[in-house]
C-alpha cells in the first residue's frame, strides 16, 4: 500500500522530484550510502529503500514550504538552488542513518545536527510569505468606476436643535 504524495506527480515509493543518489553521495559519501542502504548484508543497495527515504525527505521539505510556495515553485527552487538541494540531502541522510548500529541512544541518526539546520532554513524560507497572494482588484460591481465626490448643499444639515437658544412662544419653545 502506498501513501498519497503531497506533490501530485510524486509516488513516494519509486519517484523523487529533485533529490538523486549523487546528492546523498555528496553529503555522506558513496561508500556510506551503500552501507546504510544495504539491509541484507549482501553489499547490494536496496534502491526501493533509498528512493523511499529520498521521497520522505522531499515530503518533509514540501510540508514546510507549502505554507509559502506552490508545488511548482518548490520544485523549481529545488532544481535551481544548490543550497536547498543540499539541505534536502541532509534531511535524507538523517533518515538513512537511523539504523540500529548507527543510531544514538535517543533514536537520532548521525546527521541530526545537519537535519536541524536544514529544517530551520526551510522554516525561515516559508516564514512571512504567502503561497497565493490575492491581487488587488477593483469592485466587480463598480466596473472600475470611481465614485464622484459628494457635493454638500449650501446649508449644512442640522441634526438637533440648539438647546441653549430661546425660542419665543408658550413654554419657552
């Protein structure tokens, strides 16, 4: 059973949107990636596990950046910004290093500090920006027309009589 992806064109089991093996090799080294993605001790890389971890890291980034960017903008940023791509690889390297021989006592992997730094970077990217800003438009019922200025009559309208003035007549009114 596959889990639904946040990006409509990404299957988290087989496809990844921007990360690839070379990104992880840059962060961890090819030998370490091979060692951590080998489950059965044969020395062969479990590509399904590796792609699932890269997709999980991407989904973590997407879940943070969706507050400020559209999915297309996120993929464009990741494909064009090497720092964001490296930070995504840092997150994937932490997920990959969460194996019993390599885990700390608290359950974190060897790359937890790098992952925290990456998450802070993505939080800062999404802070203070809205994904779909609404453009300022004129009132549709007005059709773009401006109201004419209000012309006041010569005499101002009197809301209440002056109670200090004396009026002739019975009773002082």
